């Protein structure tokens, strides 16, 4: 792999993603990794990430010069650029002047910027500056605050930039990173969806052998792609379990039962638990109580199905050893690094399995980013409706009904949600929206007029948000004509709804969901 050494910047994961967008596999490692540990990974190249603003800072992480004796191509970014300059005998001046945000880079030569605009905007975030490049390096760019803003030494396959090529505010950044990988490091662009899928299928085969596996499908992207990969690897040794709790959106069960099965040929068990869930939720309007009931019943249903599958296998003289989970790389990195040594939390997407069942986890997506998961899903032939699906909460429509949950209310919300989703898709807005919860204010009524008569119906709330990771979000400025179409259709087509309102709250202070 290309190893991205994380000097503590929030950018390390993004750098790894950008390297992979250049079709070269990369992983993040902590800066505490020793040169021996790095060498043992046999990296094709090393990228040093940004980090604290100064190499002179008290607790600035150190860079071991021995890294440069390995003959491995190295690219330094921001702090990594300065640390590299210092380690190789250049000068980093403790200027104290800061350059932050959009800055003009003046290109003075070199491979990385060859043919790109002579002055170009780049995203900077630094205090100190490199004033002398190490011996043998060509200075290839400068800015007002950084006399040496980029350098390279092609002979030794070393280069670096003071700015952040990985952020979109550096419009040529991806090209510069790609050129480092291709033209300086000499790497082949082999990290493609079809290669990834092939490799993962092979790995699952090796791990599972002729064992049996079980996978809980949530209807979401990750579990669907994980299941599809494992299905391709081991066929009918995999059983998928899908709990229909009656709180799904229009078409979701069909998506799993028809489209997913048609695309993958997976063996699927659906648990029809609608009556149980609605019974338990009867009369409950407190959000936390709803969530607890749903969590508990979900585990019960899943356990029941697993016991059935286990029972069937036991009857045939076999056991189920493996549980498939759709854990992704960001979760792995955030819980202690991707190198497999640190404490990696296992995600209990399906939660609370009987404790005496010791499943081994199969996590085929644990080294992938979300966009790669989607690409692999497409490669495996999953339909776009599944692969491009927006996030949807486990407790489903129950937490989008403000008030108690009834079958009628679910039907009303389901219909309004389907209209909103359809119109957003037709308008081509799916890519701009992280997700758009549609909420029924079941305990609120307002007066309206329709035809000749007075109505006294419920409001529907549209909550379109834009976000990178759901931790923070902004409300999406949807075009008025799209809002108008959604509003008109919902009030005309959905009985009991006479008003559509738009939620214009960011997160924080509002959460994305209403409950
Ligand atoms: P909030 O409402 O906390 O939501 O801003 C953040 C993201 O998480 C989703 N969400 C859930 N997903 N189980 C899930 O699998 C849940 O209980 C749950 N609650 C919220 C929400 O849709 C948004 O994407």
C-alpha cells in the first residue's frame, strides 16, 4: 500500500481517500509507527500528512530521518512537508506569521505542477515556513508566506507541498497528488472497483473456507454490499436475514426481497415482525421509549431467525461459524488505526446476539471508504436504488412520526415520503442531498381549505440536509420549484395532510432526525 502517516491532522483519512481516487491503494498509519514497522509493510510510497502548525511546537511529533534511507518515494504535505525539509537538511524558519485559507501559489517549475496554471489557488494552514530546500531539491512553487511552498527531487523520488492538495479548495490538488504517485513514485493505477471486488471475494473465500455464514440485512448500502461480496465468495454457505418491522419506507422490503436477491442470488430469510413491533409500540409517543422498544424487538427477531438458521444447520449436522458485518474503514481508523494491532471496536450493527454464540466476524468492507463500497456494489451488479441509497435510521419511520405510531399514520408518512423521494430524484438532486427525512406531525393539526371545504389535517415536514458525515449538517437550499411540486403533490395526494413545511435548521442545534 501507500502509507499515509497521520501526524494528527483531521486530513489523514481524506489524503488516503484521495490516493485511492488516484487508483492506488492506501492506508492510514499513526505517526508513532517506527521506520522498521513502516518498512515491514513494504509500502509503495509514504505520504506524510499535515499536523500541528509548527515543527517547533513542544509536542510536535518527530519524523525519523531513517525513513529517507529506505529508498521509498515520500510525499510531504503541510506539516509533513516541513518535517521532511528539516530532516533532509533544509531550513524551516520559525516565522510566526500564519497563512491560513485560500492562498495564491506561484509555480516555478517541476514535474508536479508542470503545465498547470502559473498562479493557482491553494489551501494553506501553517505558521512556520520552509526558507531553504534541502540540497538536491528543486523549488517548484512559492507563496507570500512560504518562500518554498513546494519542492521535489525526482532522483530520490521525494517531493512535497506546503499546501493541502487533498482539499477541494486546492482545485489542482488531486492532479498534483496523482502526478506524484504516477510520475515520481512510478505507481500503476490498479485500485479499481473490479480489482477490489476480486481481491475481497478471494479473501472471504480464504477466511470462510467451507464454513457457514449469516448476515443481517438492514436495507442499507453497507450490509447489502457486504452480503453481496460474501455471496459471490461462498454462495449458499451464506444465509441473509432481513427483519421487516413494519416501519420501512415504500418499496424497501421489495428492494431487498426482489432486487437484492435477483442481483446476488443470495439465500434470504425474511422475518415478518410487523404485528409484534406495532403491538409493542401501541400508544407510545416518547422518542427514547420508541427507540428502546424497537432496539429490543429487533434483537429478539434477529435472534429468533438466527436460531432457526442454526437449527436447520444443526439438523444437517453443521454449524454457523461466521457473522458478516458491514464495518467500514473510517470506523476502523477511528477506533485505533487500520493496522490490525490496536483495539478495533466491532460494530454491533445487529447487536445483542446470544452470548453463547461465538461468531467469527467477516468484515469484507473494513478497509473501504463509503464511495468505494458503492463502487464495489455497482461492480457486483447491485441496483442503483440500493447502492445510491441515502442513510435511513434503524428505527425507521417510527422516529419520523411525532406522536404514537399507528398503521394509518405509517401509511400516511410512507406515501408522503415516497412522493418527496421521487420528486428529488426526478429533479436530479440526490447527489446534493445527504438525506431528506420526511416527518409527520401526528399530534399537530391545522386548519386548511381544499375544494369547497374546511380541512383539519396534519403537517408534513421536509428536512433536506447536506452533510459529509452526519455529525454536522446544513439544511439544503432546494429550488423553490421542486419544493412546490413536492408540496402540491403531498397535499393533493395524501389524505389527512393539508400543509407541508420546510425545516431550515442546521445541525447543531437541530439533529437531522426529529426524534
Ligand atoms: P441525528 O438525528 O442524530 O442523525 O442527527 C444522524 C444520522 O444518524 C441516523 N440515525 C440513525 N441511524 N439508527 C441508525 O442506524 C438510529 O437509531 C439512528 N438515529 C439516527 C440519521 O438518519 C442520520 O443519518
